[in-house]
């Protein structure tokens, strides 16, 4: 443990003088399967903040604990194999496949959050685009399930809402994505009442390791996910932009009764200050419908790859053989 923390000092990485460290997370055998590990990890946040500590770091040694930590919003800051430990003269098998991770919180949620990225007033209505706070995650998931899954082209064609396994898997995907604290939330405020009306699920993605690394389950969700993987394999946005990290997004939606105010374009524009605050120079997204593609173009996005539903069908995916309906991989540079 000392070796991995020497290799990548979590204090320097996080810019902190104090951290919540841990050694020993365990659940009794007969109580496993209830995601108690993830709950215990999540409980570190209020514990930390009660002591004025902004972040936590842990050496995670097994696959199960590593998966649990990722689901709770931890980032792999450093990875070493047992072979590397053996090469240091320690008594471990020379195994390159078994790895140990140093996990750290990706983004601090402190007194500066939620940060407001855009705000404006029209008549007696105030609009705000800000960080999505943890207490509104369930409301955000409800919006994604109720509105995004019925409207988004690939999800609708794949009948994702009718596939319980897919619905559970994509919900977990979104929940883990939200743990990065990079999602944009749009609020409407009238007479002091603030309502979440739209959002964009954003994550910091690395060319070396995509986030979140969660198993994609369910025929419909696999069908949707493989379409997005295919277009990004055809034209790698990291290589195209010359960047090692990007702001990626999956899930831009505005509730039906709040459409017509160009909130989608406003949310897209808010990616710029969000990205720059994290040292990111560009963003990339697969836009699947004509309306979102037009909105992205108006917001300064550039199309770098176009794939028709017919091409997806030719790849063995479950889409109609339609040459006229296309998905677009679009990017925008901020610097």
C-alpha cells in the first residue's frame, strides 16, 4: 500500500493536506448481495464533511471492492499489478492480470457547489443551469426514464423501456455517471419554487479508460450502447481532437412541458464553463435525433462522423435498414 501511494501521492493529486483514509471494508458473508459495501462507501461523504475533510482515498485490492468503489463515485488514480509488486522485492506472485487500485474521489462536493454555469430571467421566471446536487439525483433519473427513453431515437427503436434488464442497467449507468458530480441540471424558479426541468448527464472520459466501466446488460441497452461504440470506433473523438480527456455526455433531455424555451441549447452551451473548470478543452457526444443534431449545430458543434441506421443494421445491430435516418458524432472545442 505504501508503494502505490508513493507512486501516486493522493494528497498531491487532490491538492489536500488532509484526507479520509481507510483500511478494511468488509461485509459478513451472509449479508452480502445487498450492496452494503457501496452504501458504506457512500457514507464516507457525510462523515468527511462533518470533519471539514473534502476527499477520501483508499487502496482497493480486489475486483469486488474495486467495482463497488467505482459505483460509489471513486476514480482509479493509480493501478499496479501483483507482478510489479513482486518486481519491487515483495512476496507476491508475478501476476500481471491481478491489479491493485488506488481509488480517490473524482470531484469534491464542497461549499462552492452547486456552481451556477448560466442563469437568466424571463418575465417572472428565473432559469438556472448548475451542477446537479446529490439530493436531486432520483428526480433526474425519473426525468431520464420518463422523457429521454421514450424520445431518444435508439432507445425508442430498441424498445428499451419494455426491457426490465436494460432499464435497470441504463439506470445504474446513469447513477454511476452522476457520482462524478459533472452533470448539468436546469431549474425553473417561480415564486421561490425551484423545479428541475432538464438535464445533461456528463462525465469526464479518458482515452485510456472509459467511464463508467460498468457491465452493459439487457438486449435493448446493449443494442443502443453498441451503436454508440461503433460510431466512436469509426472516428475516435480523442484522436480527432488531439485530447486525452474529454467531456462526454449521454442523456440530454428537457421535460415536455418546458420545451420551446431553447433550454437544450442553453444546457449544451453550459458545457463550456463546466469543462474548462476541470481543465478539459473539448466535448463529444453522439446525437441521434434531428432535433438534438440541429440544437448541437446551433451551439457550435462540428459533425465528425455520420452513420445511418442501415449501416448499424449491416453491423448486425437490431435497427431498421433505413439510409435516411442517421446518428452523428459531434464535437466542440473550447480552446
